[in-house]
């Protein structure tokens, strides 16, 4: 399959709607936003900036806010989840957040 055929195939896949009424690119974009929101909310909880209750209150005040997290709220946050969070923020070049998460991981390792 040459480049032109691949591009035509990709464009037809893009236009094809899934069961949820979204194209593949729209679904990917939505999933990216959900993952980003989950990591940001977990970061707020891990660093003590917010509690789950704060996130839930904000969700009621602003319908665009979501109280989803990358971890199970109220449970111990696994080091693997913290590492995934660090990699997520590294990808978006938010190095201050990375440093805070790194420090949390280091404290756990030393304990």
C-alpha cells in the first residue's frame, strides 16, 4: 500500500463514526483529556492541594470539571501510579510537578 492509499484509508477511518458517535480522532482526543484530568486531580490530592471532597464540590460548581482520578481515592497511591503521573507531566513539560512527584517517590523509597 503506497502513501496515498494509506492517507485515503486513514481519512475514511477518521470520518467513520464509532458507536459513541465520535470519529477515531475525536475519541482519542477525549481519552487524552480524561487521562490528563485524572492525573491532574490525583496530583492535587497527592500534594495536598485538594481533597476528593474539594474536587467533588468543584464538579458541582463547574460542570466542565470532573472528579476523576488516576488512583482509587481514599486508598494508598501505588508508586507505579506516581511514576506514570511523573511521565505524564514530563510529556507536557511540567517539570515543577515532576519534581514534586519525584520527591514523594524518593521519600517512599527511603522509608
